[in-house]
C-alpha cells in the first residue's frame, strides 16, 4: 500500500457512458477517494462488478477488475479475497443486480463476513433496461411495465443484511461527496464484510427518488447521536420506514473476518501444488 496515492490514480482513461447527472459518478468518485484515503493503490485493488449501469464501474476505474454476470459479483469477490487475502477487494453492484437475482449471494456473503467491501448503487429502478421497477422501488412507483406500480413492498436491504448477521451496515448519498467517501472509507477499514447501500439517483428514468428528494429528506446519523455499536438502536433505525438515513447504522467491533477465523491468510495464487488441503477445502466450500 502507498501513502502517496491520490484518488485520481484510480481513474482509468475510459470515459464513462452514464447519462449526464447519473448518481453513479458521485458513487465512483467516493469509492476512489476512500481507497486512496485508506492507503490502497491500484496495484493492490480488485474491483468486481455485476451487470447494469453499475457493472461498468470496473472499466472506469484504474485497478484490477472483473465485469461478471448478473447477480454473481459477490461470489467472484469472495474467491478473489480467499485466493489473495492481501488484495483490497471491492464489489460494486446495483439494486437490481444485488437484491434480485443476486439476493441469495448477498445473504451468504454477509453471513460469511469475508473481509471486503460491497457498494450498491441503489437508484430504485432498472436503469440500463430503460426503467422497470426494481426490488427497492416504491409499491406505487409507476413505470412502463408497471403502470399501476409493482404493488409489492420494496426490499429493505439493510434489514436483510442485519438479519443475515452483518458486521457493518451503512447507507450514503452519492451527491454528498465528502460524507459518502467517509462512509465508504469506514466500510473499507472495517475488519469484515463492509456493506454500503448508496442512494444514487437515476436522472433519466426515476423522477421520484431524485437528488432534491434525498437532499430534503435525509437524516444523517452522525448528527443524530446514533451509536452504531448498539444493535437495538441499529435495528430501530433500519426498520424505520418513515425516514431516509445516511451514515453507519451498525458495526460489530467484535466480529472476526472469515479468513482470520479459518486461517485463510496465505496468498494461494503463490502456493501452487503444495497448497495445504485445509486451505483448498475452504475454497471448495464455495463451488
């Protein structure tokens, strides 16, 4: 890791093709700042992304990267981290990618507590496929394919994470640049699975969950005196459907990352044929 790295070192020479004003620009910038602030550098960073608008993020960041298939980014990130624990692994996805087809992988990645960071760009809509309702869309959100709304309660990803045994749960807003980067940085520094749901507005297809809406409605837990180590307080905030929160909601400071708990500390990309059977057995668990 380098102490001289700047967030611009994580910018690739590829120009993003996101819509002008897309919240993903701010989400990505915060991720790059957080990586630089924690002393990581592109040579020590691996970005895994799924599909949808968020899936392009590995192309726009200068680091090792893999653009996977729909809903499967977390298993890839798990494999990368177990194979080389020295890498800083960050998985990026969207609300459709992570909470629909990828929901099963999300639950199990959370409960394994792999030491990596999962950043979800939640715009409450399927943006790349032109505006269908997503798992986090409001029940009355009107789209071309659900003109009367999806008529289902939206998924609460924070509650799903808490119920699955998460050791770090946070939420941020892509337009609040400094705070967003600070929250992602805390997730990276956490020893275990750092989960951040990011409000990342879609300016093209979602005219309800807008920048103005979040600016007017967000409550920052940092200013609200919230104690993220208090499980009951975290549960109360996470289950509060009346407010939109930003900040670290829950942090288990006693949680032990999977690799540490099971002795997966060696770089298995270098071990080769002599890999100990117990280490290889741990890898086989996931396949």
